[in-house]
């Protein structure tokens, strides 16, 4: 991801390369969300349209990510002598 590319743009690009993006925004869903969470996501993503916020959020959740893969791997544990480098 470049310094100027937002995380959701990088996620969408990765999903495009993987063939997961259809290019059509045709699936209609109806959900209830916490308005505070929606505002926070919109602000974080720099978006205002609720459909764009949901689509970008799903892209970020679905995109391949080495950390997410490691985190969800049941075998991935930190060594006993791990120290946070701050």
C-alpha cells in the first residue's frame, strides 16, 4: 500500500487481483448498525455514503492480509520471551 492509498483502496485492489470483485454493486442487504460505529467507520475511511462505507469495510475485512492470516492460525503463538519493541 502506498502512503497515499487508503486501506480500503488497497483492499479492493487486492480483491480485484484475486478475482473476487465483480464490479457490480447489485446485492441489496438490509442491516441495523450502531450509528456511532457507522460514523466512526465513515470518518476513518473518509467516506460519507453509507453504501460506500459498508462496501469498503467489507473489502478491508475480506482482503488477504498476512497479519490476519497469522492471527487466525491456531498454531500462531508468541514465544515466551517476546518483548514489545517500543
